C-alpha cells in the first residue's frame, strides 16, 4: 500500500507498506523531477531529511523553477 506523505517543488515522498510473512515492512520512496530516478529509503527520519534536502535542491534548479512558474506543481 502506498500513501503520499509530502509533496513540494516536484518532489514526492510516499510511504510504502508491505506484508512480509507476519511482519509489516515500511519504506519510503522519494521521487523528484531533477534526477528522474526514485530512491528507496528505509527509515522515516532519513526519508524526511532526504525530502527536505531534495526540495531545497529542486528550488535552486532552473528547470524546476520554470515548471513551478508554469504551474506544473506547487513550490
């Protein structure tokens, strides 16, 4: 099951829950328009820090700035 945790400046952080036998596994997927390659992160704290870093980098990226100005996504 996927659930959107946060989205900003073209960056999305999704929580992914899977059942593995009797245990529930939780991971986070960080997607961004800058790199095009989603990143899988295990810990929630690390995922939140990675999200914040990627949003900051995206807001400095001229391509992302152009997309924000065009209304492609919120900043």
